[in-house]
């Protein structure tokens, strides 16, 4: 706490603190690019609360202590919550937890009022509504009263049923939950973004928030979003009486909920804190981010009686774990080269124990990040695991900066091959443009090519690849398929058995699904799901390589950026030559099933989908159209034959009307099938 009642604070200092918090709100909610940790933000907010308590005459109506900061997102329909979606008050103090429990017992008049405890997910709060067992809507918290309608994106979450199973399903079921990105998925997405020259997300929560605010629901669906539901705002059956019964109540409908061991009923402060400490010990083991526990009054009938402030319910609070941090010294800042030539600065640290592991390196992401935090060699820094996932430098302790310290500058030449670097306009990344002979890029691309979800040559690990590149045995993908026994004999670590295993695995990898080969080529912006789409659409590698830009953008889920990347990749002579050599050396991509055209009225017709469909997902509707020989495009033009319009259809619907394109309702579409 920075402020206490003994301190004198001027109104101008209060107003300056207001503006600081508002700026951080904008960075967090609207840009998904926080500049400070949640802990640091919470301390600023608590300082503001303390000042406002001592100076109520200064308090403004839109103070961050009274309002939520999540602004509407352009392009999304705004929806009013039937039941307000409030935030939680929070604390890092056991003393304040005791104060909360004492207030609950005083308000209920019962010192034995049970409390329900559960994990506090660090994701994106969302309201989910089912009507007669069917998924009706998904809405962000927004300002608590109105949020963004993200139904189309929510429908892409595989773990969330579109229709409820079980008996006695309530006519209306309005739920609260948290959408998140698992840690492993986050790491893979961030790696892909940085290799493509895009700015990485600060943590999984920001990745989830950014993914939910995509107007392209197909792209949102490829981000690996997941959800857990933990609260019931309304259920018309009237059967749910306790918060602690919520898990089993929702589980009977096959809805995603917490594991049994992640919820508890407590009666005293001691029991609550025992549960909190137990969870804190294993927080690193969770596949998703948590940042504490939530404590709620268990009896649901008492929630309405106790009520809420304008921002938070009085019947619940969050006890947040302080971030695990460590102090160490940056020995030097080095750079590494990725498979696409992106050069990333890395802090080489004095080894330090953090969250159960020894940390000796921390990525600094890009030169803009280093300059913003002003990180230098020999600086004393505070590090933490970003969302318990990757180590990051939080800030520099400037009081310990040595004399003569010099600001870090990005390399002007590639640290591997010495080629002058380039900064691509519109990107944060600095690249080595020498794709042909840069050993650093070769190494990373080959490692990517042989990975499990690519060509899956599991005996060709990073150390072996590095050794083969160093010895000049391989320099590109195709060289792998020219490796001979005599190339390996005599190399350190290679015996008859290991040589046989490697050569056998290389031979087996030649028969590869087309989608895996397309992914393995490392085409910028083409992930595993896009590779699957392309394989199904074109069937053969030859057809894919010959396709023009116009054909790529007609594929649902392939936007202009991906289409440009594909055209450029396959038009580059060195890529053409490498693919040709791969095929000559025996790589046999298995032909993907291509949906055949039919004599159905949809055959040869172009559809555009807009809005939220009641019974079909967009993927299902797209499959049905293609199954009958039709095509699906992302934009309406004079060449569009039909627009399939669901609820909340927007600009595409309006454009179709102006152009006179035939608009089908979901019911008309199903009849036409």
C-alpha cells in the first residue's frame, strides 16, 4: 500500500493517479497489452480506494473503483445483461480474508454460514445462456451491464456443448464462466506469432481476450480457446440451492466445470486459508492459469439479501496469490535467430530459483520491449513467470544500475551469418533476410520440419540436427532424405542401432498426410488447422502450389494475409526447388479427400455466412455447402450467389441487400439441403 491516512495527498495527485489507472485500463482491456503486472495494478487501485475513503468529496462517478474498464469492441453487437456481470473485490492479505468472513457472518446473522471456495481462473469472464437446452448466446462482461455479443466465437469452443444432455434441463440457464487458453497452446501461439514478425501476447489471459475479440470466428476457433463454468445467474428449475452444488448441477448436463478437488466447503478462516495454501502449492501444475481462489457465501438465497456494490458482489471476494518473483542480474543480452529470420533478444541471467525451477534465460521478445523497460547488461532485475508459463523480466531496479551502463541496441547484422538485418514495415520484428545460407534459420526450420506435428521424425532431435548441420550433412529439408549410413558412421553418439533407427524413421516419414507436409514447410501464417483446410480444399500438393490468390480467399478461414503468404511462398524459386527435390527423394504426400461437386443446386454456387446460426455452427454449414459442390467466401460481392444469415447479421447482410444477393434464413437453407 502506497497511501495511508497519515499522508497528505493533494487533489491533483489524486487526479493524476486516476489518469494512470485509466491508462492501464485501456492497455489491459482494449489493447490486451498490459504494461504492469496484475499485482502492481491492484496496489494502485487499493491506493485509490484508500484516498477516496478519506476524501469522498473528490470521488468522480466514473472512478475505476466504481466502474469496470472493459470498453465495447468495434464490430460486435452490444447486449444488455439480464443479470449484471460484476467484478470481484480482491485481496492478497489473510487479515482481509478474515474481515470478509466476519462481515458475511454479521450480515447473515450466522457465525456458521458455510463458504464455497474454488479456483480463481485468470481468463476472460463471459456470460453463457441456454434456452430450452440450446446454446443461445455468449456475452463478455463489458461494463457489467452491457457486453459484446461473442456468440459466434463461443460456439467454436469444442468443450462447450451446443445442446445440453440429460434430463430436467431448465427452460432458461444463464451461466458465468471463464474463457482461457491453456499454457501449452499459449506458448505455441506466441512462438508462431513471433516467428511471423508479430508481437507476442504478454500472457495467456491477453491471448484469450484478443482471440475472443476477433471478428472472424473461424480464426478465433483456431486459437485453442477453452472454458470452465462456475456460477449460475439464473436457472428456471429452482433446484439449485447452494454454490457448492453448482459443479454437480452443471456436470449433469455435460458442461465443463472444475475438478472435484478444486472446490471446497469451508466454515472458518483457517479452513479457507488451508484450501488456499494447498492450491498455491500446486498452481504451477495446472494446465491453465490461476491467480488465486474465490470465496463465496454458499447459500444462494442469501446472495440477493446481502446484495452488491455498483461494481462487486458483497457475498464473494477473491484471495489472490502474490506473484512468484526473484531478483537476479542480467549478465548480457544476446540474440537468437528463428526459422523465419526473426531476431529475438534474450536476457542471459545469473541462475536463480523461481517457481520450482532454475531460470538462466528470459526472452525479451523484441527491441521495442527492451527499450520500453530499458533493460541493460549488468542490470539487477525482478523476474517472474508470466502467467506461470514463461520467465519474463518485470522491471529493472534502477537504484542498483552500475555506473557507465549503456543502453542496449539491436544487432545491425545477423549474429549467425553476418547479413545486415531488416525491419519489416508494420512489424515489431527485425529479420535476417538471408534465408538461403543463414545457418541459424536452417537449424530452426529443420527442427520445425521434423517435429511431431509436422514430419514426425522423432529420432532427429535438436542436438542431432545441430550436429548434422555443423558437419555439413544437411542444410535444408530435402537433405534429410539424402542422408546415407556412411554419413553417420564415425560421428560421436552414433552406433549401429541409433543409425538404423534414424534411417528407418526418415524412410517412414516419406508417407505423410498432405496437411502435415504443408505445415512442415513452415509457410508464414499457416498453422496446423489452416494446413488441414488447404489439404481438404486442394487434395494434392501440385494443385495447392498452382492456386492463385483469388482461389485462396474463397476458402472459409483463409484471409488475404494467409493467401498472400501462400502465393509468395510457392512462387519463390528456392521453395519450388526444395519441394521438387523432396518429391524426387521419395516424399509421398498422401492425397487428401477433396469434396466432389454434385448436381445439387448448390454446386458451383458461392455462399457467404453471417450472424449466429441457431442449430448449425459455421463449420457445419460450410461443410454441408462444400459437400454439395458449393464454395464459401469471406466477403460479399457481385459474384456471391447466396448469403446465409443468422441472428445479429451485420454489414455483410446489408451489403447483400444492396447488391440484390439472395439471402437465406437457416430454415430456408436447411430445406434447400
